[in-house]
């Protein structure tokens, strides 16, 4: 293999427009930048650097307590060996290994050994995503963990994982252990799932399992089961919306949810499906969500769909019938789409019986590098007599590649 050097990236600029319930004009401008640099070596290994960042500037009233804000999403150096799926990452990165789904500043390692055994480990500091985080949301100053797995590529994967987070004074902040599985007992059957335990609260955080099967080529069936204990699952969250401190979530709540989806394709490009989901809350009691939908899609040309769903719960906001219809069409270098959603409540909420939203979108592709798109949404709901939101997005992509012989290609 010849050496291969490449540099690529994408810039996305977004302008949002809306008016808040207290009559503030919110017109923020966002810039998202992603960069990738890769050096593929002649022995099959490679070294890469990845960077993603965003910034915000308010063009009218303030979105938060400041007119500007920014964040470094990720920035890490990665080495991948030519054998054994060996990976070494250093820097700010998002780690997903078993019980871990963490953004850290630190080190990540993984390697595959003989007999299908694989191992991964990470070590670093947690990265807080709250722009104005209070001490209660600060999370652990130090986080580390590991996952060990055994795999037969045809039939199964079983993984054991653990995560520990410590405060700055070295006291425990989070301690979680878990098991995850993937099973294929038959060519048309897949089973996936995980169970997670909280060692500080001494309780199971979550059990989540799903089974999918294709008894016929045109028929797919998916069934799932999950159980969540809020006190154990949301213990020491680093996101304020999921914290017990704001009193929006009852720590004593428990949820068991079961569901099934049946999808059938009677003809090419057309899929019809029916789904049912049962939610059993210990405090909020039970709710049933069920419905049907149909979708037609012709690649790179047109897509359309329609669906009807019913929610039967114990509160007014959880007793409604939902309708949705959408369509999109590609006309040369232009994409246009429309989406309509209506929610009809059994009883009025703030004097509103029907809540709806209409969204129109259009996009224009100048070339492979430059695209522009716009969305406009009009809605009425129990919270707003009427609301208009707008979005404008400009995306520019670039790519430079150089081979071992010195030849250069640019896009």
C-alpha cells in the first residue's frame, strides 16, 4: 500500500430566527467546524487528527446570559495499527464502551486478542456540557473505566464493563458496572441488550433488551423491553435537565416499557408498519402509544409518508391522537420538502384542543462543496397562540489528498 495523506473538513453556518413567549427576538448565528487530517502509512497503519468546534453569536436579544458562546466538541490524535484493531486516542473525545458514554479529556486504548477476546480502557477528566454549570452539575473530576468482551463474529458478543468517577477530593461520584450482549441464534434473529448496575446506590439502573427477526424477506418484527429506576439511573447526572435538584423529575419514579413494531414491504420502495408501546410508570401510572404509518421512498428522487398514532395516558397532555404527513422531492440540484403534524387532545389544554406544526424546507446544491438550505415552521400549541421559526444553513466541504509519489488532488 502506498502512503496516503489527506486533509478534509466541513464548515456549517446556521442562522436561527424565533420570538420567545416574553417577546424576545432570538436571532443567533452558529458556526460548526469539523477538520480531519490523516496519514495512512504503507504498512496499513495510520495516524489521524480530528477536530470539531462551534461558536455562537446573538444578532439580537441574548440567547443566554451572554451574547456569545463557544465549545470545543472534540480534538484528539488517533493511531490505528494495521492488525488486531489496535487504537490509541489522546485528547478530547467521546468514549462509548459498555456502561460508558462519556466525553473526556484523556486517553483511550483498545485491542483485539486471540480467541475473540477484546479489551478497551479509558482514563481522563469529564467534560461538562452545561454552559453555566453549577457545582451540583460539575460531575467527577476524574473518570476511568474498561470493557472486556468475547466475540464470535457469526453468533455472539458478550461484554463486561465498569466505570468510576471521582470528585476532586477523591471521594466517589459514580460507580457503574454492566453487561452487554449481541446474539444471533439464527440467521434471521438478532438479540441485543444491556444491564447496568449502580454500586453507590446499590440498585439496577437499567435493563434494556431488543429482539429483531425477519421471518420473511418483506417482513420485519422488532420487540423491546426496558426497565429504568430513576434514582439509580439519574444519580449524579452532569446535565441539569436530568437532575433531581430542579424538581422536574421524581427520583422515586420507575418505568417498565415494552413494545413491538411490525414492518412490511408489499412492493419495492413501499413500507407499511404498525407499532405499540406500553409504558408502566410507578407514579405517573400507565400509558399506551400505538399506531400505523406508511412510507414510500424512491432513492434520490421522492419520498413521502403518512402516520396516525394514539396516546392513552392518565393526564390531559398524555391523551391525544397524532397525525403526521410529509413529502420531499429532488428536482435537479434543488430539494424541497413539507411536513405537517397535528395533535388533537381529548380535552383542552390552556384553551387549545388541536396543536399543529407546518414546516417547509428547501435546499440548493451549487456543487459538491457548497450547499445552502432553509427551513420555515409555523405552529400553534398550548404554549403559543402562534409561533414562527426560521433556519438558514450554509455548508462548505473541502478535501485535499496527496499520494506517496507527490501527486495532489483537491476537491
